[in-house]
């Protein structure tokens, strides 16, 4: 059996990723064309009323701007909630309160903790350790999958985790050039699918949990999300790894044996800084998971952990750590949560669900749930931002679930998990765009993404549906209230 020929050149420096493309303003005229009819629903007998109609019009315009223009997503979200505040539909105090909501502080704390882990060198140690243990292409794919799933528990950004994985990918592509395309597809695929493992895995999860809490008085929480999401992440990511191997490698490739220990040598004993970073993060994770026993809010626990991460012997300062927090993401998350909350509070979401999905009232709850999963999976083709998709889907899913006898929490969690699929286009997600343009390393084309999506999207729908109907009820997430 032949072996791969390793290259000795240093890992290539990745190029700065291009921003995922968005359509220009050529179809922007469709925005008022859709928003004006939404405003006229105030005149419909049994309609949502003028406040609900205004929220629907602003909501429609925001979605249209996200899809049809190149305007910044955060600017669009802030403009939408500002219009609602000026019109008196959304109280200014409620709008500004979202900036101080638990979900915002939880995101800040999670990013600071991630900065501490990275600064300590623990992340580099972890990602270098995994490929050194691989002895075959299949082993490398699944070990990388394990590493990326674990990283989702502590790094609260799919883009951040993808960026951390780029140097490892370039080193592997240099050592295994025949596997470059398969690995370039595998890394962003697993990064995106593994985000569902935890509440902080994506801003969309925090938006969904906040909207569910506002509508029903009870959210999902960190521990419950981990219990439900981690098994789904493990299964879906390893199935995705097998799909990537099947589509982008040959049987001979998968039979090859190799040894990458010279490429990724051992790092030696853990340093004092690494030990402190690991202990700090571990304590925070344990306190998050045990909230029902001690009663401390996750945001407060995260804040204390973030403060602890910024003192010696940790290697990050408060200023350095806070610079890693994306302010635009915080504003976008707060604004989309406020927009979704306005849809629910005004009654617009309930009216829209009744009109658009009224026939589903007579369908069994499991049929409604499958429809929600299919629509949520396909939503990335229309709305590129994950948080924006949650602000679009969740306010409609909640009243639909209540009207059809489906537990809102089950419907929201299934919708949010399904909406995590965004692999069809380069512009569908930042990690996909990041790995599509790395200098000197052959990656994938748009045709490769379509090839992957044709297989992975139906599989994703089936896996989420199986978990929602069979697995999650056994873990306490019942389909009925």
C-alpha cells in the first residue's frame, strides 16, 4: 500500500476571506412592493390591527432588505426597530433594554472566555493534538469532527471557530494534498452543524430562547439545550463527515495509511497558564449546567468567569479580550430579538401563522413539526443570517405550535436546529465563504457545495425529524404541552 508524500513547506498563510456576497440593489423595488400590502392588512376583517400591520410591514421590509440589498445586516435590523420605536409600536425603553438583556451579556462573557483560552495556547494545543493521532483519512475526518464539536462548547461563534481551524487545515492540506478539497468541505460543514450543541453556539440560539421566554414565560436554558443539542450535533456531524468522504474521496484514498506526528509534534507538559484557563472555563461550564441547583443566571456566571479570565496568570487583559467581542453581532442580536418580540407582542405573528398555515391546524402535531423542519432548513436560501432566520421563523412557529397542539418549546428548538443548515451557497454562511478562498490551497467550487447540499440537506431534515419525534421526547422535550 502506498503512502502519502508529505511536504516540508510551512503552512500557507490564509488569505483574508471575502465578505459573503449579497445581491445588489437591482431588485430593491420589491421591498416597498411587499411592505405596502402588509400594511393594508390593518383593513382586513379580523386582521392584526394597525400596530400589527405596521410591524408586519417593517418586518417584511427588513427581510427584503436582508435578501435583496447589500446593506449591512446590523444596520437593517437597527433601522427596523428604530422605525417601530418612532411609530410608538415598540417602547424606546424596551428597545434599549435589549442591549442589556441576558443574551447580550452572555455573548460578551463567552467571547472573553474564548479569548482567554486562545491566549493561553490551550486551543492551539488541542487542535494540533487531534491530527497527530490520525492514521487514516477516515480517522482524520472523524477526529477533526470531534475536535470541532468540542470547540463549540467554549467558542461562541461559528466564524471564530472556522478561523481557528484555518491554520490546521492549511497544514493538513500541505501534508495531504489529495485530501485538500474534502477537508475544505468538512471543516466548515462540521463548524456549522456543531453549533446546535450549546446555547452559546450561535447568536440565533439566544434570540430563539429569548423569544420563547417572552412568549411562553419559559425558555430552554443552557443545560437543557446542551442535553438536547449535543447528541444531535455529534450524530449529524459524524454523518456529515461520512457524506463528505463519500462525495469527495475515492476508496483508495480512504484506505491510505499515514503518520502526521512529525507534522504536529507533541507540545510538552501543560503550562501554568493553560491549566488556569482550563480550570476557569471548566468551572464556568459546570455552573452553567447546574443553574437549577444554585440559581445564578448564566449571564452573571459568565461575567464572573470573564473577569477571572482577565487577571494573572491568564495572558489576556480586559482590553484585549473585549476587542474580540464583535459589537456588530451584539447589536444585531439585540435588534433582531426586539423585532421578533414586537411581532409576538403585537399579535402579528399569530395572525400571520393563522393565515399562512391555517390548514395545518387539522394536521397531526408530528406533521406540523416536519413541515417546520423542512421550511427552516430551506430558509437559508432566502435569509442568509442565522439570527435573522430565527427572528423570522420563531415568532411564527410559536403561535402555530400553540394552535396545532404542539409544544412551543419543541417546535422552536426543532426550527432553530434545522435552520443551522446553511451549506448550499458560498454566501450562505461566513465559514463557508472563509474556506472557499484560501490562497495557494485548492478548496471547493459552487458546484461542489450544490453537490454536498443535494445529499446533506435531505439527510439533515431526516436527522432533525428523528431527534424531534423520537429522541428529544425521551430527554424531556415533549411534543405536546
